[in-house]
């Protein structure tokens, strides 16, 4: 299964185990919506 938008991250995007980079954080809600449509949620 492929979900778009793809969210790429690296170790630099995390601080103390939490995602801190704004660019990937901004894509997460759209990615979750696309995933939910694919799995029927």
C-alpha cells in the first residue's frame, strides 16, 4: 500500500524522540486522511 503524500524524515527531524520538523509535521494530517480513505475508515 502506498499513501500520498509521502512523509520523509531523518534523525535531524526528531528531538528527544518527538518529531519537531515542521515540514513533515504539516504533511501528517493529509497522509492520515489518505490512509483512512484507503482502509475504509
